[in-house]
C-alpha cells in the first residue's frame, strides 16, 4: 500500500496519493486510490485503509459505523467547505453514532435502521431537521457503497422521514412587509450613535434590500462594491472552533453580482464616508464591521432590540432574506431572477419556497381564460 507524493499543494499541505490493491468479495482484483493533503493525513489514511481492507481480503468487512464515519469525514475534508464538514460531523456525531456507532456496516439491516428512525422521531425534532439527519446518514452510506464496503445503500428500502401534513401545507415563512421594515429600520437608525452601531443599521439594510445570507454580509468588503453592483465572493463562519473563517460562498451559484437599489446605495455611500474618517481605513474594511466583522450573537441581540422597539414580531436574521424574496415574488418578479439574486443552486429550491406568493399570476391566468368566448 504505497504513498505517492504528487505535484500540488492546498493550504500549504503537500498532495499525496494512497493506493491499495485488494480482492473483493467476488474474488476480483481491485485497486483503489485516494488523494489527501499533508504527510500526516496520508499516513493516517494508509493505516485506516490497511485495517479496513484486511477484512475485505477475507471476504467480509468488520468495519463499524464509527470507523466508516472517521474515514468518511477524513475523505470529505478537502471536498467541501469547512462549515459543511462541521455540520456533517455534528449531525452524525449527535444523531447517528450514539445508536449505530458500534454496529458493523454490513449488518445495517432495515429493522435496525427503522429502529434508529423511531428513536430520532421520538426526539420531537422538526420534520426538516429529521430529513437533514437522514440525508447525512444516506450520504455516508453512499460513500460506503462507492468504496465497495456495501453492495447497496440499506437506507433505500427504509425511506426518509415523512410528515402526514407535509404535502398539504405551504411553506411557513416569516418576513417583514416593506412598511414593517421601515418601522424596524427607523428604530435601528435612531439607536446608531457609534460607528459600530451604524454597522448594525447597514447590515439589516443589506439583508432586506439585497437578500444576502448572514455570512455573506459579514464577509463583504468595500472592494466588493463597484458602482451600483455588489460582488458576492466569500462568506464568514463564526461557529467553527478557533477564529473566524473566511470561506467560499455556500455553492457555485452563490458567487454572484447583484445590482443594488438606490435607497441601499445611498446608505452605503453615507456609511463609507464614516469609515473613511478612520485613520486605518482601506478598501479591505468589512462594510458592516470595519477591521473585523460583526458578531453573530450581537446581531441576534440587536435584531430583537429593534423589533421590540418597533412593536413588531421578532423574526430570524435569515428571515430578512425571505423578506427580500417575498417582496419580489409578490410583485411578480421572475422566479429565476429571484433564485439568481439569492444565489440558490437550484431554481426548484426557490420555487418550492416562494411559489405560493404569486397570487397575482393566478388572477391574471383567469383573466386571460375569461377572454375566450
């Protein structure tokens, strides 16, 4: 099982290829190669593969779900964003390993997986959360199939979590109307005394007028603003261990350029003038925070404060993104343009969330049909 040094580096780590030759359960000779970055990672992978394929050479695998998890996370490390990897680790560690960790992968039968589903259901989690948990386990077992640890994914015969009312209900969205947002943002402006206070005011204006994700807003720099165009190029993650991480946006579609409306441009122009009075100002200043981005906890507290001052229901920070999309949908803006502005990877995501906000389209359709005599 050799380790080969390859050309290329990532984050300062040398690229390596680990190869293994083995005989599968059908007696066929096979060869698998895996690529990792870093000498320590390569040696760890080599040791892991040696343990796993010793069992395969004898016609069966004794790999546990815990061992599969360890390998899966190691393999996924260089394939996804750090925030995505952290989410997978948390979900699998909290909701899969406690019950299934010691179970052998080749003994994950339908009854065992059904019992696991019952245990998850009894936690009282939202249907969306349960489906996310199921999706993470399915992805890990798909990896096991890819690596020839399993002939097929046993979750295929079990099926995802279902809600009896799920199909009949429309998405439940919380958002502010334009009039409500005016009340909210007026309170934010009234409380702005320091440069940091103005940062919160600008943050929520960007959230409403541009529909960006929280991490995307926190990552914005003045160099991302070009005339009336805003370039979304990065995100900030604060929930990972250690200091803030600047990461790529959520997906390829999240790299986007958005044309900004005049009210937001005026707010940004006014705020940039404040920043330019700071001696250390540069175009690399975060638009809302300056040298460092605003803290997630402080944003949440300010959001509650402004809502209470305005006498409005408290919505999540992510719901300002819904407010942006809902306003456009109610005005009949093409769903594809809304998906582009939001940076959705698939237009179906946008349609499934906001399609019910198009009542005027139904009325217009009936008006057209009424003209047929």
